[in-house]
């Protein structure tokens, strides 16, 4: 492999203009694909499409005509809260305006203006809505309050218990219809509709899962506008400090631009959307892609400094001859680290690995084609380091590491103690995540969501699907209807289930068929005390309740609760918070209740809704990261062992990044940083990149001349380039700390610290482990790192 790559680099040196033209043509060919890129940030994209949770959720949504709700929260500072004519008039107008949006319709908007009361228009059986007539007098306002108190089920859903806020629920088109309905565009339309109604102090906020998906995509785009220029500036600075030549900076930046055009152009041509995972690639590729350039430019300047009379193209050949093997190996291990994500069944994670590999492959091709070709074209004086000579004063970083290597026992003991103390925190590591954690605590959306959760039942929805598997002979029948849900005892069991759920921690409210039909029965009996119930032994009465429900609220609203086959029903659970651990505990407790109380009655419980899909997503993603971790470990180990033909070198190369990852797992445990969708990705990335440092270090150890201490020689020869490489990439990932998305910020911070730890463990740890000296004088033959 190394021989073939060297021949290719030599061809580029011999035909520099043709080599550069070839890379330019490939880049230009990919560019039109950028115009075909799409952004997809919905939560369903993060779960395998054939996952049982996704398949069942889609079936439930289809059978029960359910949509994800966008919640428009209206808060009034009026002394009477929303019970004032101005707010109620705007609430009605806003409801009508939202219903006119493309893809929505009046059947998919719910508010005080759509919910019906037990009052009819004179001479008809048509029931009025709660805001018809508009309550613009004290008498009508009092009547509205009494009707809301009587209905009860509207409290916590379309109006807060204290009357300070009201909500409009807008059913967003299914995310599967993203080719028809752009949820980001829908969110913008909803915002545009709401703005004119925010008057007289009324505050209008828009929250909900579809809004979160849209905002995450927006935040990602805003992050890129900030972070990509910063990463480019960082790379330019690092290369500039290393080679002190504008040509070096220009070559590095050209590689960054070409890599991004190539990678995202290919994505566009293939019709692969930009997911939340692949949205990180521009910043990652901008920093990781130029790692080989840093080492090549450093080595080339060392060759020029040590061989001032060497014919210029031969100096480039000498550089490539020395660097092809470590570049080949670091490229392979970096590719393995990213391509290990291809083991995932989750498309966005798999695509992240695939196109990270595509981008890195471009950078390898660039480094072995354009870079040697450009160096061959440029006069040597243009690239010669102004201060680099055969005997240069060491920089403070190299001097510090050298001092540690001179005391190997003390250094190794200290590193071992840190590994034990910090690594012990890994036992405290826990899996935790939630989509609201994708937003900073101080963000407008996070605060609006918290207000909505405080005022209403909750914005997170878990659907409990109950199926009655009864024999036909057991099912009651009334006229043309037959099914278990005509049985009062079956509905009573569902009612007890609803009561049980209301008592669970984190549950804001519960709406199910028993609550709905009991309310209908109460209103049907003119609000008579003791009638807020469902008759046990009267299927005919239950049939009338169903027909009355359908006549008052509509067939679509009944279908959202009870399926037309009368065998299946949905109990909607509103959650104040939907983090992984608490929701898992709730689901386990609910399943235990179902096993004890429902299954003996022939009732099967399953879960659906975004919360249920998320619960399946998080462990699935963490499991795939464990697989990618093992693949990265084994693949990198085999690659090093095969190329160096040494198990010992393979183990030594893996040691620093593996220990660095252990440190980070420990830090996460001690600091209670959970392992989630984003943070679980850091290990494979750290391993794929961090092993590069030990490979370059071991390459110089292997090439140490006789009589030289191999570790000190490697430190002098490769230490500055490894330092520049490590800090460039670590700081590049560190830029994610500026992200508006906390999950991305945590991932960037973890990788940043892990790479710096890998750098320290390589130079100080491997250096001390391989050093044969104890107190030699430092040889002044290097440049400041």
C-alpha cells in the first residue's frame, strides 16, 4: 500500500499541473449536487424505519388519524387571565387563521373556539362552541367559566386550570410526508399567522415536537454560519504558525473548500439529506482533513532545513518517501474510526460515517496529489521556514514534555494514578436524553416549553394503545355495532388504568375513552351529580354515548380515541418532561400494571407516539455506538499490526486513545454528564483521530538513528507536528462549545478534551514508556511547537 501511494505521489510530482487539474475537475463535477441538498431534522429519522417502535407508531397514527401537535400558547396579563373579551376574540380569530393554513384544515385545530359545550342553537340539535357567542359581557364570561368547569377535560389541554393561559393545538402533517409538507416552512407560517394577534400584552408562544425539529434544523444552519468560518480561521492560524508561509495556508484552505464541496456535492447527487448528525461534518472535516497537511508541511520544511543544497523536487520526493507510510496508516485508522458508524441501522448515524469517510478520502487524495504537486511547482524558498535550521531552540511545549519523559517512572505513575482515579467514574455513567435537552436552558423555545408544561398538562405525549383480544361470543352487540368497548366493565377497567396513570410521577394529565365518555354522560344528563361515569351493564347506553360523542365532536375526534372496530383505544398521557430514564420508569411501571390488571381481561398494552419512538431510539443509538467502538478498536489494531507486522506496536498505538476515552467516560460519570445520542459518538471519533498521534510518534521511534534514545528522537522529530495537529483538531471540535445545540456542544467538548488527553498520553506516556535514558541533556534541534 505504501509503495503504491508513493508511486502516485511521485507521479504528481512529475506531472504537477495535470495532477492539480485532475483534483479540480473532480471537485467541480461534485459542485452542482450542492443545489440538491435537503435538510431533515425530524426525530423519526434517527430511528431505523423498520424498527418495531416506528412501524407500530405509524400504524397507530394511521388507524387513529393522529398528528403531532404544534401548541400555540396564549398567555394574558389581564387580571381575569384569558377570560376577557379581547383575548378570547383574538383566540377565536387565531384559531380560524391557523385552520386555513395549507395542510391543516379545521379538523386538525383544537381550542376553546372549536370545543363544544352542552348548549345548542335555538330550534336545532347543533351544539355551540365554547366561544359562540363570543363572551363579551360579564354574564357570558361567567357562563364560559361554568361550562369549562363542567366539561373539565378541556382544562390542561386548551386552557390552564387557573385561566391564565389558553392553547391552540395544530395537528402537523406526518413527518413521513416531508416531501409534500416542509415542517420548517409550516412553523414559519404558524409564526407569521400568530404575530398580528400578539396585542394588548398577550404573549403567544409556539412549542411542541414539530417545532423542536424545525428549530434544531435552524440552529444547525446558524451554527454552521458561525463555526465553519471560525474553524477555517483556526486551521489557517495553526498552519501559519507551523510553516510561516502564505502558500502553506492557501494549500490547506483549498483542501478544506474542495473537501466540503466534494462531500456535500456527492450527498446532493445521491439524494441523501443533511441530518442532524451529518450537519456536524463541515466543521469536523475542516479540522480533521488538514491533519496530514500539517505533518507533510512540517516534514518538508525539516527536509529543506537539513538538506539546504538538495535539488528542489528531490526534497519533495524525500519528504513523501518518509511520510507515505504514516500518512497511509493514519488515513486508514481515521477512516476506520468514522466508517465504523456504518454498522448502525440508523440511517443518519450510518450516513455520518459514510460521508465522513468520503470527505477524509478526498483529503487523503488531495494530500498525496495536490500537495506534492504544488510543492514541486513552488520554489523551495517560498516554503522554507524562516527560523527553522539544523539547530533551533525548542519551544515551551516540547521542553515541558521532554522534562516529563526524562522522569519516566514518575510520569507513568502519575498517568496511571489519574487513569485509575478518573476512570473509576465510568461506573457512574448513565444513559439519559430528551429532545428538550437539544435546547439551551436560556433559549426562548426552552423557556416557552417550560411555561407550557407549567400551564398545561404537558407538551410531551405518550400514547398507550389498548387492544381487547376477546372472542366474538364475549363481545356485546347493539344493532350494527359489536365490540369489547360496548362493555361497561371493559371501559371501567380502562378508567381505572387512566386513574393509575394520573398518579404516576411526571404525568401531567391523562385523557382516555372512559374520561371522555363519562364527561359526555354527565353533560347528557344535564350535569346531574353522580352521572360523570359510564354505565356498567348497559351496552345500549354506551352505544348512545358513542353516537352522541360523534354528533357533538365529530367522527374524526371520536376516531382519535376509539377505533371503529371497537376493539382498540388510545389513552393519551401528557408528560411534563420526557427524559429517557423517567419515561422508561413510567413505561415499566405501566407495563407491570397491565400485566396484573389488564392482561387477565384479555387486554394488550403497547406504546406509540414521539415519546415511545424516542425511548426506542436512544438505546438503539447507544448500542450502535458500542458496536462501532468495537469495530474501530479491532479495525485500527489490525491495520497497525499488518502494516508494521508487530502486535506490540499495534497495542502501543491503541494505548493512548483508549486511555483517553476511559478518562472521558470517567469524567462523564463523575460530572454526571449522561451518555446520549450525541455524546455516545465521541469514542469512535476519538479513537480514529487520536491513534494518528501515536502512529506518527511510533514511526519516528522506529526510524531513530543508532545511539539516539528512540523516544527523545521521536519527540524532537514529530513532537511539534503532533502538537500542532492535536491542538488544531481539538480546538476545531472545541468550537462546538459555541453551538446553540447543547448536545453538539457536549460532543465537541468531549472530543476536544479526549484528543488533548490522547496527545498528552502519546508524547508523555508513550515517550516515558519507550525511553531508554534517564537524564540526558536536551538536544537543541527543533523549533518551537
